[in-house]
C-alpha cells in the first residue's frame, strides 16, 4: 500500500529469496528495515548487522544464500520516524510480506521489535525472545535480539548465536517441543516431597504477598521434579506435607536459589530453618556472564527455549512491583505452577552454569568469594543502617523552605498561574513555557514519543545560550533546574526513605551490581544518596 505509506517515493530494498525450492521453504530471517548500506546496495542485511547475522548463520552451518532474508518494511525509514509512522509503514508493507512468506508453516527468525510486531502484534520482543511461538499468519517464530543490538553490546553475541541455533533446529524439525519436568501443584504432596529426600541438591523458591511479605507458597525440587506447596491459610500448618517440607529445607543438601538473599531472609523471618550449603545461580551467572543481565527470566531465555513463563505470568524482570503485583496476589492455581517452574529453572541452571564454571579459569574461586560476600551483604541488609531522625527532619525542613522559595521566585518571573512548577518541575505547562511562550528551539527529543523534551540538557543549554541576550529565560531555566534537583532529593531520599520503627533502613546490597566491580544497593539506592547537601 505504498501510496498511503509515509515512506512512499523511497527506493524499496527487495528481499533475497534465491532458489526457494517449492515444497521446501527456507528459514526466514526477518529484520526491521534496510539501513544505509542496504539502501545503497539494494540488498538486505549487507551492512555490519548483516555481517553479524552471516557469522551467526555460518556458526550453525548455514550459508547466507540458504536462507530467505527480508524485512518488515522494504524502504529505509526516515531519521527519528514517529511510532505512528512506523506502525503505518509496517501495515502498508504487510500485504507484500504476507504474500512473500506465503505459508502458513514457515519458520521465521524475528530480529527485533518491528519484525515481532508484524508477526505477532505484540510489542517488547525482549519479554518473549528465545522461545518458539506461533505467529498471526500461522508461522513458527523464534523471537531474537537484533544483530544491530549485538554490535552495540558484544556481550550478547553468544545469546544471539544461541537464538539463531534454535531457529535453525526449529526449521529442521530438530528442536523438540519444550517439556517441563514433573510439576506437582496439588496435594497430597507428601509422597513427592519424600522422593526428594535423597537429592544432593535442592532448588528452593518462595512467593509472597507483595504488600505484607507473608509467604504464600514454597517450591522445592530438582531438574526432574518440582513441588510447590501452599502455606496456610491455603494449606494446613501441621500437615504431613508441611512437616516434610520443613525437613527438606533443614537437611544437609545443597540449597540452590536464584537471588538467595531475598528468599533466605524471608524464610528466616517467617521461622523456616534452611540448612546446607547455599548455591546462588545469580552469582554463578555473574561469574560466567558478568556483562549480561542476571534476572531469572533473561538467564533462562538465554539458556533454554522454555516458554517465557514469567512473561505469561505478567512479571517483567524479577521486580514484583513492576506489573507483577496482581499476579502475586492472584489465585494459587496460577501461582503454584509459576513457582514450580522457577524451582525447575534454578535446578537446571545450577547444573549448566556449574559445568561452565568448572571450565573457567579461577571461576570456582570467584564463585566461592561471591558466596561468602553474599552472606555478608545479607547480614548487612538484615541489620540495616541507622538513620539520624533529627537530621532527616532538619533536611526536610530545609528542603521545604528552599522549594517554597524557588516557587516564589518563579512566580515573580512567570505571573501566569496556569504555568506551575508542580511537585517536581516536570509537567506540560513548563514545557509549553519554554517551547511556546518563549518560543525557544527544541534541543532534546523524547526517544519513545519522538516529541520535544525539556530535559536537563535542554534547560542547561538555554541557561548558557540566553544568559545575556534573554536573561529572564536563563533565570527561569536556572530555577526550574534547581527546583527539579531539590524536589528529587526530597522525594527520593527524605520523604520516601524506608525507615523502620527503630530508625534503620535495610537496603539490598548487590556484590556484582555495577560494572566497575563496586557494590551497589537498591531499596533504597544508598550509593546515590548525596553525602552532603549544599542548599544553594
Ligand atoms: N537491519 C535490518 O533490520 N535489516 C536490514 O536489512 C539491515 C539492517
């Protein structure tokens, strides 16, 4: 539908479908759109991304001309094309691509969001990558990171290669459908729990109510058998099931957890004894793949073509506050299988990552150190850091009067009541003031919405540019910058500092959180709290 496409008039870069034998369609590699090199040469995937793709195909025994290479849109997009124009371009190219792929039943390696959007209608390919899924057109898709992303972040090269490998196997019919091992999510649990008594290593995972922290269920198991037991009020505190579960957690087997600090502290707080050596798969992954994310969802996707059970459960990353709250408060019917899968994955990763550590020079030594530090940081979280309440109250008073003062000075310069600093100095009325009332040129753009952005860079540039020629503009920009800074300080570190009843905060310490190797903290991010504040 080129006539209604925002790219109408541009030169299309056609697909490469050499020798596509009828009855034996080739593996499809679907990219997003041609880049500069593709536009020049008239061939898809011939630039740096194409080279990266060719390498990954070759590593899996496939020559570039043995695959069908194409793109979601055939013309090179404009710089900073808006999301609306992207959607329109994809829809305009859809009839062409539908006809080109034919099918149903093709196997498609989907590289990047736009390819995935055409195939499934879903956004955010990262939440689905690595696991085969059906497309709207009846094809089988292996969602993957884009080779251009890998060029920017070479740590992901093995992940991209692995996804290409899965697509090749899928195309050859050699990737068997994923089979979870035995997941026990209904009582009686006792016979299954008893079967775990002799396991040398037991994976454990708990799920709790996000608000109260009360544990809803405990999962325990191996890579063959995973049992998820609901706790009271969903189950009976003195049942044989619960007694057996207590016995397993307290036995001498190695206990395998992904992000052990969280679960171990919760279990301790709720009176569960956990004994045996601790093995944390998040630490093992930090040893073998220090530059990659370590959350269970990502690690599992990069290692196994298992369905993205966390995404299906509506958890993004491992952070329960990001969209997962409803799911963790939701019915046990879906929580228990979710928990059982977490357990299985930790058990599988234990074996796989340890095998890699065994082959890594001094890998075991590093992992042992990480485990020792893990216990120390766990203790640090438990004890917490004392905050001086009087001091905090003084900061609150100072910040309040400072912000009040900024508001007053702002109003002197901008009498229009419709334009207001609000809670944090970031709202449309402030953007309009600079871009419409003052009619200043746009300095920054919001990457997602492609609209003008009044960020710190823009304000700082206005201060510099207009300090002499339009002093009022520079003054207002200075006030907005300062107001933003101090309201953030107050919002992040004074008003919402999670201080317990005794005056302690309990951040979680991560020993591999920063690339520089220093420790980092979350909830709150202690290392970003300013050491001192100068109120000017
Ligand atoms: N990136 C793509 O998505 N497609 C190409 O053809 C080249 C780069």
